[in-house]
C-alpha cells in the first residue's frame, strides 16, 4: 500500500472509531449504522490485502475468523439477491445454488465454507443483471471474490486462489477509493450533515476525523473555498496566515476564479487566519492548531459591505441613505467618528432637524448594532442623519454588513 492510500486508510479507521464512540449521535439515522458496517467490512478486506503485500502473518487466527464473517456476510447478500431473482423466474436450479441462511453457512466446516461461498459468487456473477434489482451492486460480487481469496490464503487452503502482491495493491487501492467516494463522501458525510443544527459538536468531531493526515510529511497545508452570501465564488480574496497573536506572516494566497485557495509547506503550530477583500467584511479565525502533516479545509462565506461616509464641520448635518442595497433589519451596522463627536439620529424633516432620540459616538470610537437595534435607539423618522457635535472638523462613517 502506497503512502497516499496508507494515509487514507488511517483516516477511515479514525472515522469509524469516532463513530463507534458516538453511536448515540447517529442512532436516529437508521441507514447510518448499515453503511458504517459496510465500511468496516471493506476495511477487513483492505487490511487482509495489505497483509498479502507486506507478508505479515501476525494474528492470522484472528484474521481468519474475521475474514470468514466478512466472506459469509457478502455471500449472504449476494445469495439473497440472486434467490429473489431465481424465485421471480421460477428457476429451481439457481434456487438450490443460493438458498442459504446464516445458521446454515455457520455450520459448514472451515474447509468447505469457502467453496460454498464460491458457488454463491459464481451464481450471482452469472445472473447479475437479474439479481441486481434485488439488492446487490457489482462491487458486492467482486468484494465477495476478494474475501474468498483472502480466506483461502489465511487458512492455507490448497484450493486457494493465489493473490499476487500487485493484485493485492490494485484491489486495495480500488476498495479504498470506493470507501471514500461512495460510502463516506456519498453517504455517511451527507447523513452527518443532517445533524449540523441539532448536534454541532458531533459534526465538528466527525469533520476532524475525516481529515487525511500525511504521516509521511512534517509540513501541513490549508485549503478551501470562499463564497459570498449568495454562494457565488469570490475571486482575489487575500488569505493570510499569521503566527498567533502577532502580525508575523507565515503564508499568503489569493483565491482563483472558482474561489479556491491553498497554502502548503506550512510548519506545525498555532496560527491566526484572515480572509480580506475590498467591499466585504473580513473573516478571521484565531488560535488554529495545525499538526505535522495535517491538511485543514475551510469553507468561508464573506458578507458584502455598504459604506457611507463624509466630512462635517462643527454643528453641520448630513443625510445618510441606507435604503436598498440588500440591507435587512438583522444586518450589522457600525457607526464611526473620526476627530470629532458625531450624533446619529432620525428625522422626519428633509433638512435633517435633530429629533429627541440619538446615538452619540465619541471621536476615535465606534459602536455596533443591528439595523433594527439602531432604529429602535434613534426612532423611526423617515430620514437618517448625522451631526457633528464636537469642536473640530470631523469624519463620519457608517458601515453595514449585508
């Protein structure tokens, strides 16, 4: 098994172990346990194939028992599907070849059980087109043959089908891809996603378990994508990694046309992340730990900004137009004052005559509210205004995160 597949297998083992420790979290998803069992069954075969490659013989007795169970599991699945097809066409000869139950298979001697499973495999393979609608896929049949071959090798059965190292490498690599592409990404991951609202902690732990760590490397990487609030990819977002609590840059990159970014060859340690783009509210993440050989993935959403600003002499008034631009009552608004104290308020007069309710922001400071909170503070006049109530020329700025 090459290093890439070894790293993937370690990730799969970590994921299944995490799920086993948190069975209560997925107890309400009936299909989850079934698919997790499918992952474990394939991992028995992958580990058996790896033993062929490395020539490992330690723990053969345990492997033999586990391989027998895995072999008979696949055999029963293929047998039941083929039996369903045989019943539908009233093929008594085919029925006799595949009519097995678990107790019946368990009673067969260890010297003969592989031959029975081989008969089931051949019947399922020969009649796959008819049996497929009854609950099997092509990989079930090929995995059964792999299980039979491994069981015969483990028991040193003279009728064994010899598996060469090159065949073991090829079959193992194929099965690793099947586990990740079909069972993890295609099924378990999406089932876990249904728990994002009700069980955030489990989802975060699962996401961490699913990260592939390159144990053969001492450097790390961070990659991901940046999109706006409408899920459109954002180009030219600057992603910067700093040493935690400092402005010392460790790496920097820009997103491409698809919103993707990545920085590799990173040392292990604790870092701060920052994503910046003009016209958007920056996104930060602090004190992120990256272990040796680890790859972190991030999906970032950036929110557009509406900025209105201007200069004001003492006691003068300016109108603030915040209508449109996608601003909602829940949008976040920041009021800033530079050089002089600014009074933000609402008015029913186009001349901006001050009303009775207002928010004062001292020079060099800012305040943040939602738009609805701001309106509750200054009243519901038709116009939004700002007045310089300080002693010198001042600058005001209103920033709204859509």
